[in-house]
């Protein structure tokens, strides 16, 4: 049974999204750099009784990411939904970072999502259905978060490009824009944020949105 692939399966949004899709009975493939992180998230998802595959890969290494995605497809088939949740979040101001540091942030925040889509979206399009979601943020750029502001603007453009290319083939591409720091028990509780991913995945085709915004209720 095709399921969900979570790239950047960390303890916050990644884990919450994995649990949300597992609750609906979807098999789960978790991809992250660290084995300890993968084991912790898999343990949190296990209570739902679905098949779980854990795959170690760096989202900035295309060969590693492709291999992990191919293994996920081998285990569960072309996924119904893929979520790119990897990000490099750090404070930096104009002119503070080196070119190398900017490229590192761009690779995690944007290029990894692009490469994941390049591997998965064509197969979804061939099947005629699928959802590709990216965790976004920074609806307004902030001068104290230059690299992240640039990266999240890149995510928004990437989603638009993928939508142009794959919507007509039945692939729903969208972002969930999180406008604040993620923490349990706050307006940015990861379980609340995860609901946006499920709602985007289950939207009727004629109502497809390109973006869901999660903002403070106050």
C-alpha cells in the first residue's frame, strides 16, 4: 500500500506529521541524517501499528537522498504523499555568512526539496495522483534571519514551479508556512501544524491550495 515519506523526520513537525498520516493507516517511510533521531521518531509512530521504514540520508547529498527514496518506493510503492521538512534554521544578518555558509543553507532549505521532487513527482504524475508538500516559513522576510528568509522564498517559488509542471497530471504541490517557533503547548504546537498537511493531502482537486499558513491565534 502506498504511504507517506517524511524527509527531515525530526522530533517536531516531522514526527507530528508522520503520526498524523500513520493515524490514517498509511505506511510511513522516515528519512533523516541521524540514526538516533530516526529511532526516536519511529518509536513515537509505532503505536499506530503501520509499517515503518527508517532510512538514513543527508538531504543535501543527492545520491544518498535518491537511494533512500528508491528504497522507500521499494518497500511501500510510489508514495501517496511526500513531505520535505528538512531545514537549516539559524540567525544571521546581512553580510554575516560566507558564500559557503549561504550555499549550505540553500542546499538544505531549497535544493534538497527540489531533488526529492525530481525523484518522486514524475512517478506520481505517471500514476496520476500524489501530494508533494514542503514545510515553509517566513511569510515576511526578517533581516535577522537572512539565509532562512531567502530559503523560504525559494521554497515558495519551487512550489509554484512544481505546481505549473505537475498539477495537470494529478500531483498536488503545496507548502505549509509556519509563522513562528514550533513548540508543544503553544500556538505553534507541532500536532496542530501537522493537521495542515493532512488537509492539503485530502483536498478535492478543484480546491487545491498552493499554501497553508499556520500563524499565531493571538
